[in-house]
């Protein structure tokens, strides 16, 4: 069986701790590799190397740093198919979906090529008599990121591209479920010309994460994952004096108004609810039709579409809508929540519980489920399911639908489907959620805007990518300067040397 490594100081390094985690092929259920789980000593070793490498990297001018990223983009495009297949093999998502994962990371790398412009400071000439004032953005030093399993290419790139563009060294602790693509990304960056030690990948679990949080040299931590872990890392990281941004879980509502284009809304719900097996933080997991008639029309449109979804392994080509979920534990949790929905009185309109795929009986496949008549007290409503399960909560009017989404503890994304501009505008203004779609089900902002939710979906002030990333990965220094005047005679500058 393949034994994966860390990537430290430009080389693949075997794990020293003696602890490993299994990496599965979710389509077959087989263990295909084991990944080492670093201890605090291994993390400290990587931090020392990062600190050494960072000084020279920060002194490299931003245009040269940007050129490395430019070359990296070329290499990502060159290896797109290879990266996508490796990603699908460990994650389970379809190959087109895996390419999208790489692509959305690549777009942030492209944005970061603008580092020379984005890092320019500010200058005030003659802020006082003979006094000038200027500010500059300087790198933090050694930075670190902890990433989830569901976007093993995109989210690492969202973190390390701005971090290194700003002149930091970065230590990535990827998800132990799908660590191969992050290792491949580190190799490609070195091929693009990144000096050794500027980007390192240290694999691990809680022990490695705690070693990051407690290491005094690490200046900042980026985290994306579930809310309880986000809250833990934010609290402990901040109390250790670090700059921390943590992005957590989600329960994204889509409101369907009576005047919505119902075919468009149903198509959008199927893509946003079941794509990537529902394992997206921006997946729609709650449909909120307004009015009984709207609800009936929506369910009628949804059922045949959901029943037609094709579930299969990534090796089936483009013909599959979604693949397996990531682990047997994830499958068990999803099916447990489905059962709780039935037990608590929701109506299971599409029942995927008996789904099984011939030839892949041991894979972690979950059939598509649709619930109707869900109420806000049910576990399937309060909890993030992170699987192919869509819950319908019927609202009697717009205000009730709006309040429902606003009262939920998560606030990552949301959408409204309507033909009425006034309703859409009101929704966008009043909703307490970070990313809003108007007739767009998954409103993920592009690289040059910022990505982030509100409420329990985020801990920290600044969003991911866009201009916020350049703020997160730099510190501002402001200089006030006055030079002693020389004595000018006849236009000549007459400098008197000091004794
Ligand atoms: P997770 O919280 O289980 O793991 C995320 C990372 O934290 C991994 O690297 C893991 O090794 C580490 N970790 C796990 N348990 C830990 C512990 N006890 N102490 C310290 N570190 C620990 O999340 P996941 O299952 O990999 O990813 C799915 C979650 O991520 C979902 O909740 C999803 O909504 C969320 N997510 C959020 C966003 C966003 O931008 N808001 C984006 C993608 C995913």
C-alpha cells in the first residue's frame, strides 16, 4: 500500500510519529494509501525551515514572486487532468467537478499575480512641515492553514497563494482524507520556481493542528472546516496572540417566490442540492417555497428530476451527476439524519435509503433524498447534513421565509428565486447572510471579490481571497519621516558633515 509523505524543505519526507490515517477510495471503499500524522516535533522542524526560507522570500521583489505564480498557473493547466483524477480518486467527486475544484483555486492564484499592485502602500507628501508619511504592507512571517476534505485543491490555493504572494512562508495541514493533491500542488510550485521551504505540507490530525496553534513562531492561521473545530481553533489561536480566520459550516436556504420561474428554480435546486453529493459549504440544503401552491408546484417539478440523477464512480466519465460521499462514517451520519427526519415526522418524498450500485456495493454511495413538510425543530433542519438530502420547509409568506433563514445559526450562503426586483432587493438588503444569490443558487464570489459567511459560519473579521486576503496576510507599518534640512546657497545644496 502506498505510504504518503509530508513535503518539507522541498522534499518528500516520511512520517516520524509512527501514526497514520487510512486514505480511502470512496467509490470502492478500499484503503488505497496511508497518510502520516505529524507530531509537534515534526511540525516544529517544518516551522524552523519556513522561518529561514521566509526572510529571503520576503526580500524577493513582488514582481518576481508574482512570476512564480504565473508559471504555477501554467503548470496547473498542464496537469489539470492528472490533478483532477487524483482528487476524484480520494474525494469521490466526478472528474468535471474535480477540475472545477482546481479551476476555482487557480483563479485565486491568477488574482494574486496582481501582488505588485495589491501590495502598494500609501503616501502623504508634506503631512507636516518637512514631514512625509507613508504606509506599507509587510509579510507576517510564517503562516499556516488547515483545510477541509471537500475542496482539497481550491481551499489550499485560496490560502497559500495570497500568503506567499505577500512574502510569507506557508505551512499547509490538509485534510487527512484526501492529502495527495495538496502534495502535488507543493511539487508544482517548486517546479514553478518557488524556493524550498516557502510552501510546505505537513499532514496530520488534531495533534498537528494543536502544534500549529501553539507554535510561537507561526503568526497566522487560516482554517476552513466544520463549525465546532472552527470555534475551537479561533478561540485557542487568538488567545495565543495569532491572527486567525476560521470558516465553518452552513445550512443554505433557497427561497422560491410564487412568481419564480419554477423550471429554473427546480433545475437550480437539483444542481445546488445534490451536486458533489451535497458536500459543498455552499450547497443548498433547505428549499423554502412561499405559499402552499408554490410548494406543490415545486415538489412536482423536483421529484422527476431527482429520480433521474445518476450516481456513480468518477471512472464512469461525464455521465454521472455525483459520486460517493467521502467516508463510511459520513454515509452513516447522513443516513442516521435521514432516519431522524422520518422519525420526527417529515415526509420523505424521494427515498434513497436503499440505494446500492452494482459492482460498488462497498463504496460510500448515498442515494438522493427529498423531504417535504420539514419544521425548524427537526434535526434535519438544525444540523448540517453534508450529503445529498434536500429539506423543504413551507412558508406561508415572504416575511416568514426571510425570518426562517435569518433565525438559522449558520449564515454562509442563500438564494432567492423571483421575477420581482423589489422583493429581491429587499431580500439582499435585510438578510443576515454573507453571500446572496438572486436567481443564482450557488453565489460563490469570484476571486477578485471576497468569500465569507456570517453568524456561526465564520470566526474572524476578514474574508477569504480578494482584497481581504492581502490584508489578512500582511501587517501595515506607517512611517512618519522628517529629514534635517541642509543649507542651500545660490541654489547649491550645501551639506554640513557632522562632527
Ligand atoms: P472538519 O472540521 O472535520 O476538518 C477540517 C480540518 O480540521 C481538517 O484538516 C481536520 O484534520 C482538522 N480537524 C478535524 N478535527 C479536529 C480537531 N478535533 N481538532 C483540530 N483539528 C481538527 O471538516 P471536514 O469534514 O473536513 O469539512 C467539511 C466541513 O467544512 C463542513 O462543515 C463544511 O460546511 C465546511 N466548509 C466550510 C467552508 C466555508 O468556506 N465556510 C468551505 C468548505 C467546507
